[in-house]
C-alpha cells in the first residue's frame, strides 16, 4: 500500500469516527431519558405495592403468633386450675385427719378423768392413755404439716392461674391491635396507584419505540460508512497475514534447528552410553568364567559335525575325540571360582520351583559359557528370552508334579509343553552334580547354582563319548535341527535341566 492511499484511508476513518460519535450520543440520550422515566415510575409503584403487601403479610403473621400465644396461655390456665383443685382436696383431707386426731386426744383424756379403779390400775391406764395421747398428738402434727404444704401448693397454683389469666388478656390485646392494622390497610389506593403506573409505562414505551425507529435509521447510515472502512482494512489484513506466514516459517526453521541440536545431543549421549556398555561388557568378559578348550578339540568336533550333518542327534563313538576332550574335562569341572556377589545372592525355592529371576541368571551364565564354543563351531549363540524362561519354568513344574527324579519324560518335552506353548518339540539335557543334594532346600545361593551349571556343562561337552555325544550335540546345536532360545534350571531333586525350543528345518526330508 502506498503512502497516498494510507493518508486517504486515515482521513476517511477520522471523519466517520466523528460522525458516529455524534449520532450515537443523541440517539442514546433520548433512549436513556425515556428508560429512566419509565424505570422511575415502575420503581415507585412497585415499591409502594410491595411495602403494603409486606405490612399486611407481617400483620397477619403477628395475628397468628398472638393467637398461638393466647391458646398456650389458656392451656396453662386450665393446668393451673387443675393443680389448684388438687391442692384444695389435699388440704381438705388434711383438715379431716387433724379433726380425727383431736377427737382421739379428747377421748383419751376423758378416759383418764373417768377412771375409778385402784391406784395401780389407774396409773397403768393413765400410762396407756398417755401413749395413745402422744400417738394422737403425732398424727395431729403430721396432719398440720400436710395442711401447711397443701396451703403452699394452693397459693402457688392460684398465683399461676392469675399469671396465665393476665397472659391471655395480653395476647388478646395483641390480636385485636394487629387486626386493626390489617383492617386499616388501604389496598384500594395501592391498586389505583398501580394502574396509573402501568398507564405511564405504556406511554413511556410508545416514546421509546419512536426513538428506536430514529436510532435504526441512524445505524443504517453508520453501516454504510463502516463498509468503506472495512474495504480499507482488507488490504491491511492481507499484508498482516503475509507477515504472520513469514514469522511462522521463521519459527519452524528455528524449531528444526533446535530439534537437530537436541538429536545431536541425544546421539552423543547414546554413543557415550554405548561406549560405557562396551567397556562394561569387555571388563565382564575378561573377568567372567570361560570354558577351557583348545583348537585340537574344535577341529575334531568340526570334523565329526560334518560327517553327521544329517544326524538327528547321536554320533558314533569317537575315541580320538574322547581322548582330546578328556584333557579338558577335569579343568572345566573344577574350574568355577565364586565371587562375593554370587555368594551373597540368594533365591527361594517354593514347592520345588525357583523364581524366574533365578532362571534368568542361571541361563545367562550357561549361555556365557556355551556361546563362545558354539560360535567357534559356526553355530548360532543361545538366546535367553522371556519365552525360553517361561517354557523352562513350565517344564520344571511338570517334572515336579510327575515326581520323576532322574530321567527324561518324553510326554512332557515332546507333547505337553510344545502343545501348551505352540512349538514343535523341546530338546533336553539333564545332569546331577556334586552339589545337587544342596539344591533341594528352600534357599540357595547363586554361587551354588553356577558351580552346578559349570559341572553339568563339563559333563555334557567333555565327557559324553559313552552317550553318543547326544548331550554335546544338544547344548552346542550340532544336530540336523537347530535351536537358539534356551534356558536352564533345577527341579525339586536338584537335577539340572537344559531345555531348548526346537522348530523343524526349512528344507529336506526332516522338514516334511
């Protein structure tokens, strides 16, 4: 937009703004005056009517309250009169008892005066009559006491009756006065005032409608002026949108740059973590247990692996391989050196089952011993997975339930477990070690478990000639079928079970 167009728009806007203010002020002043008059009339009438109605309502409420108070006073008066009557009856009975007692005294005195018997008999009669007189006098005193209490009760009852009578009179006066207030209220005048107020309201509404018509015409003129202003603002809005778009692009570019920097920092952190892991693994590998063997053993195993590449699991007896393996058997069987950490790590055996964490640690240790040898022989390393741990746990439970002891149960490893988890079959090698009896308790150390695993692997790999190398070909995956997922654990007899998940090969007769 050029400067000349800017100046024209600004001048027009200023003129329109001035016109708008003037028109709006006049129309609003008339409207405000009419509304104020109407509002004042309504307020005066409504206020008067509401005030009178409130006084009438309050007066009626006062009448009801006074009437209730009068009714209560009347009931209290009746109760007081009843108590008065009861006190009078009590006094009457007391007087009668007093009169009887006095008659007894007189009678006893007459008996004394009329006695003409001997002195001794007369004295006895006098004493007896004296007792009678004393008893009668006691009755008189008691009767008098009762009479006095009756008089007190009568006076108190009379006082209450008098008080209640006064309350009745006062309540009636309040009722009469309140009723006069209600009777003197001029409802007719209030209705007249209300009618006049409604009439004034109608007139004010008529004036308001007239002014509203004028206001509508004024607004039409304002709308026409605003349309011109709107057109001028359209170009300004378009320019602002272009500026906003440019700012958004700049913001996105900045965010991309920030994200790139964050990714760079994250990658650097990941690289540092990876380097740390590599260093840790390298240190762990240097310090961990390893199987002891030489190239002579590796070369013979490779030789017979090639001869038996289509074998299902068992080889012939190979004296030369047995002789070479024998050199390494004893060193591997006795080669475990426990660490303080393993000696201080304990696991609980519950109903013959050890928990998953223990199975995981046992299986990782077995894999650390076997995987370097498997890789040297051209086989895939053992993978300890959640699946292999679950399969191992279920297998050990099935053996415990069967109470098997030492030996294989084909119905478990070839039928039950494969069907339960959905794979073909399960490979298995078992072994009893020198410390198997120590593993039948309820609490075992990781050091004892690792020592048993190392002894079992030493027997399976380096002392298996008399078993047709069935255990060696299983744990080293040297058979026609291959396995990677595996785990190791112990049953309730302390017997080690190495189990691997087996699937058929992808070619050949075996797959069919």
